[in-house]
C-alpha cells in the first residue's frame, strides 16, 4: 500500500499556501492599479501588442491634428475665394448696369470707383495668411502672392503673381495624404505674369467705365464669367476636400476606439473577473491555511 509521508503532505500544503498568497497579492495589485501587467515578464506578448497599439494611437492623434490643420487652412482659402466670388458677382451686376445706354459718364465714374476699391480689396484677400503663411503662394508661402503695380496716380494698373504653381500635402491617414493649398495659378494667375483672370478683368472693367465706353464694359462680361467659373470650381474642390477630411477624421476616431479596446484587453484589469478570482483564491487560501494548522498540531506519533 502506497503511503504519503507526513513531510510530503506538509510541504504540499505549504506550497499551496504560498501560491495562493502570491495570487492574492497579484490580484489585489491588479485591482488596485487597474492593470494586469506590471512588468515585461508578466506577459511579453501583451506588452509587445500594447506597444504596437500605442504607436498606432500616436499616429492616429497626429493624423487628426493634421486634419484639423488642413481643415483650417482650407476654410481660410474658402473664405477668401468666397470674397472673390462675391466681388465678381457684384462687378458683373455693375457691368450689366453700366453697359446700358441710359447710363451717364458720371454714373459710370461712380461705378468705376467701386470697382477700383474692389480691386484693392481683392489684392488684400489674395494675400491672406494662415499660420503666418500665404495661402495662395503655392510652395512659396513666405512670399506675398499678389503684388499691385501702380501708375503715377496711384491706380492699380496690373497685378503680378509672385507665387508658384506648387502644392503641398500632409499625411491624413495611414496610407494617404491630402493636398492642402490652392495656388494662384488655380484661380487664373500666371507665375510672374500680369494676365490674372480676376484682376485683369476688373481693371479692364474699371478703365472702360472711366472711359464711358459701354461696348468695352459689355466686352468684360465674358471674362468676368470665366473668372467666376474658375473661382467657383476651386470652391467646389475645397468643399469636397473638406468633406473627405471629415470622413477621414471620423474613420480615425473609430479606429482609435477599436485600438483603445484592444489596448484595454491587453493590459487592463477585468475587474469582475479579478474580484471573482480573488474571492475564490482567498477561500482556497483560508482552507489550505486551516488544514495546514491542523496538520501542524499533529504529533508524528499518530502516524506510527
């Protein structure tokens, strides 16, 4: 008959007590800290996964910041383009009115003054900045894109585009970038040239009004329409880009939530499970301790 020695039973109970005590301490730490991993050796795979997830979450936050920056830049561009659109619409209204034979030299001169102020306003609008960078200069964002050229009387006779035709993009997702800027060429300018659609048509319209020439005024309706079409096209593109950015940001936020859940599953304590396991371990620990104390009180003589 196989008999278990007293010392073997004693050692097994002592080992169980130590194991239960270690598990109680570990579960108590998990519950107190809210984390089930306290050092790399606890779960190397989970640590590796959590580090990978943290990197992804860091990229996601950076992408979201880039999206906010791009949206603000595009919003500033849209505001400037809308001002151009409104001015061109008003200029066309004046052109239609002043082309009418019933108008006089005086009314046309008054309208010319309004167009002249419009030109000066649009030079300022075209030189708008975001984040201390010129938004319509292409890649030459430290250079004012539009330079007004004046005659001896201080009138603007032409406007030179000093920017370039470049674009810059920023990362807005793990595998895609977004073009941020609209340059002067997009709205009808020529690099280093003075035949910009917007300014040339407005300057020609002003001069025709000052010359009291209804035919010349009417001749500017088509150039004004072309300039309006160009501006509206860029506004539509900006709107589409901003909608795309909003969709990307929403997708990133959903991905971030999913990765936060994975991170939590990898390193955070499941409180319900941990508390249940702690209670079971305490019960087992108490039972082992009670049995150990009972055996410890036995005399070796009882086994002879």
